[in-house]
C-alpha cells in the first residue's frame, strides 16, 4: 500500500509514513542535485503544469526545476500571461489544461481550498498544492522537516530524530499557510510545537491544533528551542492592521542579533522566505551558521522532486529507475 | 392585498386534518371563488369540483416566507418573480416577502411598483420589502412613506446591516409614524470584514477568514437599544448565534418591541459542512457551530424566535464554481424549508406550521387581522391560501428537480421527512401531488 495519496493538498494527508517516504525519496534526489548533469529520466514523457495565481518566484522555480530534473515536460501558467485575465474561470482553466493531457497540476492560489476544489474537478490529473491562501503549503513543511532532519539526524536516518524536538514558530500564524502545514508536519512526527505571536496574529481558535502551547514572550521561548522557524509578516494579507507598527513588531517578535545570541548552541533558524530583513529577522542573524535558510531552498528542489515522483510515479513502470 | 384576481373553480380538499392557529380538527375543506366556503366532516364536492386527496395529511394556512430573494430585477439568470413564486408554491408558501437587494434596489415607489406588477400573475402573493436607505448604502433614508403607501410593511437593507447607529435611529423614528417594521441584517462590517465563513475552530483550521458571531451580536444588542428607545418594532433577520438568541430572549422579557426569524440552514447545517470548501455551503450569516445550532432550535421551540424564514438566495452554477472566498453567499431554501423543520426540529407539527405560517404572516402584516389574506385561520369565508402537508412522506432532494431557476441547494441527496402535497393560492391548486401546475 502506497502511503502517498493521489493529490497532495494538505500535509496531513500524507501521515507519518507518507512523510517518511517523501523524505527517504528526497535523499536520493539530493544526490542527483550534486551531479554535473543533475537530471534523471524518472518522469520522462510525463507533463507537469505549474498554475500560479499569486506572485511567487521561489516556489514556482523550485517546482519547475524539480520537474525538469525528473525529465518531465513543464508548462508554466501564471496570472498575467494566461486567459485568467480574460474572465475565464478557474474551473475552465483547469479543465482546459487537463484536456491537453497534463499529468500533474501544481497550483498556487490566493483562495484557501482552491486546490481541493481543483482536485474535485479533474478526472485523472494529480493536484499538488503549492500554497493556498492561509490554508496549506505542504511542500514547504516537508522541506523544513528535511532540513531539520539533516541538521539533527544527518543523512538518511529516517524521521525518528524529529520526535521530541522543541520547535518554536514565530510570527504571523494567523495568515500563514506555512504555519498550518508546519504544525501538522512537526506534530505528526512527534515534535513539540510552540507558537509565538501577539494575539492578533494568532488564529481565532486553536482548538484541535496539536501544539504544546502559545507564548507572547519570544525571549522566553527562545531559551528552550531546538528549531526556531520564523514567518514573514504578511502585510498583503492584512497583518498590518494586527500590529501597531513594524518597529514595535520587530522589538517584540523579531529575531534580533541580541536575541539570537541568547539561544542554546545547536538551535537552528529556519525561514520559508521571502525574508523581510530587519523585520522578522535581522540581516546578520540570517547569515549565521545556525540559519539554514539556503539549505531549505536547496532541499526544496529535492523534496519537490520526491513529491512529483511519488504522486506521478504511482501505477507506472518507471517508478524504480530514478536512482 | 386586494381580492383574489379571478374566481377559481371549486375544490374539495378531502380527508385531511385542518391545523391552524385555533387548533386542529378532522375536516374536509370546500373552496370556491378564492375563498373557503365550508370546513367540516364529510363535505360533498360541489358539481365539477376538483377533488384533492388529503388522506393522512394536514391542511394548514399557506406558509409565509419573510425572507425571499426573487432576484428580479437584475438577477434574472438566478431567479425571476415567476420562478421564485413557483418554487415558493412547491414549498407550500402562498406568500413571500421579496428582499430589496435587487439591481436596481427596491428603494423607491417606482421600483416597488415594478415588482408588484410582475407579481400579478405569480402563484404566490409577493409582499415587497423596501430598502431603508437609498441604494442600500446606509446613508440617506429611502422614501419610506411613498413605498408604505403602496402597501410596503417591512423595510430592510438586507444583504448588509445599517452600519450607522445614527441612521438606524432616524429610520426607526421616521418609520414609527408609518406603522411599519424595520428588519435588520445584523452584521457589523468592521468585525465581519471580508470573512467567508463562521469564525471558529473550522475557519482557523481551513485558513478561511472568519465572520465572528460577535459581528451579528453587537448589532442585535445595538438595535435592541434603538428599538427600546424609539418604540418602533425591529425584526431581526436570520439570527444565527446562541448569544443573539439570548439577547432577543431578554429583550422580549423586557418588553422591547422585537421579533426574530431563523433560517433552516442555521438549524440544519454547521460550519463543519464547509470543510470541503464547497461554496454551496457559503451563506451569510455563515453556518455556525453546533452550540449555536442547538441555541437556535431552543429559541424556535420556546418562541424567542418567532418565525422560520428561508433566506432563499438563488445563484447560477458558475458563481458557485468559484474559489470559496470569491463565490457569492446564499443558498436555496423555499422548497426544503418545511421538510427541514419537520425533520430537524423535533417540534409538534402545529408549532412548526405556526413558525412558517401565521406567525410570519403577522410580522409581515399579511395576516387577516392586519387586513391581509395569509396565515389563516381555515374557516368559512377566509381567503383560500392553503397548504396540504404529508407529514410522514420522505423524499430525497434532487437539485435538478427543483422548481427554482437555480440549483444551489446544500441538501442535495439528503432524505427529508414531510412534504408539501398540494398548495392552493387564492383557491387555485397551484401545486397538486407535489407538482407545480403552472
């Protein structure tokens, strides 16, 4: 039984076994990335469409690089270049793309739930959520787990080392799809998650969230953290009204050099990007060896290769020749 | 509110139990010339009468919907006065109050007259609710006296609440002299701000911006204060939260002139139904928590909430195929309201019918005591607006079989108990054996 669902909409859909499988497959693709010709024929003849309804550079490029390294054909649609600006509905766009024989749709959309709706509309396409509204960004959480495992476990040791880690997620949880995916992903592997934010940047209800707690005191939370994961203040989603000023936000919730110096040795810093230096993270902190932000980007390609490979590889005979 | 347009042929409703505000009794009903001619046991059909079997059924005054969006003018792709009234008939309604959030809005005598004209040939009585403010913008009072002169008894900016307490106070003071009721869609825009579903554990998990119950409750509380101060009656549209029900219960105990309605979806569905992001479950006020649903049921049972009103809100399929936050709110209600009330509330049938017939008729000023022709009682000489209900029949909701022009019912595939068998409007059998006759 494959632990990989047909669509990847929510990181919770994978379950611990599915997450472990993604990370295991990503290990072999990290190695591919180091080759002179970083390409394998695993998805030759398959086609992947990236459908981005929201500005994004890193996630779209990361997915497209991943698909190309697997030798898939890549079609890129973005608002501004597609018929979406001509009044065509999301449903018609998706049905049109599927009618072209595309095997997987990687979708980013500003509306929470849009990928779930797309998954209901398609017949045979796989749908991979590249971020929907405030809801989910599953591959971001997976690449975070990969990076954490690399830092604390090394190599391809499985996911046991993540269990028991103390993860502190700082910032605009309310508007963050990254946080929603991270909480599910970390907690699913047994890590202990603490959210740190002012009340106005927390979701209205945390009922049912698998977290250890909530804190409004970053200084205290940093003293017992193995992983500090920062979130961007999402001004475009209205977080500007949730804090009096960026200056006050930084004073209370920014990872300043002074705060970074109080962290235990071995604590790592993650940021999903794009960073706003000087707001949630000081420039010099982003350059510390404990900041694994560049690793996250590198690992992102391998993790997305694994996701595309597993989602598209089901039921095909090409499944075993990726190494 | 005039006499029946045409004297319909005689009808004998045979073998049922008459249920109205005065009680219930086994009786046949003879109807002719648009009026009830006789109510009694074992009546003989007049020559040439259409005999409608009511065996095992209850015969009630026609249902009255305080909250219908007929969409005409401006939204004819969703519904028209004709199709909306046909849906009403199938649902057992013989009168609907048409909401003014059309395009253009019903904020002038001319606009009201146009809808009344369209309703002349319809299969249900259409009472128009006029807008409180010009363009429903919440700023300047609409010409309420001019509209009241055409028979408008209810004013509302439904779709939005009147945000300014000062404007609402003025509207209540002005409307008080006209003897009309002001109906409020209670939603403080600064608290609701861009939300698409109930704010709570589900919205937090789904990442959907929420509309807190608080957005409704602060306006309910405000308008209770305004109604108490001005003495003008406020009717609360589609109450959806437990706290709103409590506020109204206390206001009534204090003698404040308020009434309230609740929509079937606020006792038949919860915010967990939104978990699949299907916009057919998007409605405003949003589907609330289980706790709120339970409070609505209690409020209906103890009389705090006076009426069940459908908030029938048709939308064309393409608008419900949009991403959740982009889709318009609203769901169909006319053809399922009675069955949902029978199925979900666990109340005696007579109480359910009261919530759907004579109590809303009185709120709308359509009852006999107000000079209207709705809400019964079913006695000789009364207007023949009747509904024949089979209280034990079960049926499964099939969107494609609805009489409405739209298909956006959230109950597709749901099996319900209780069904309208026949509807008589001004003596004419407009629905026979659950089938619309025209």
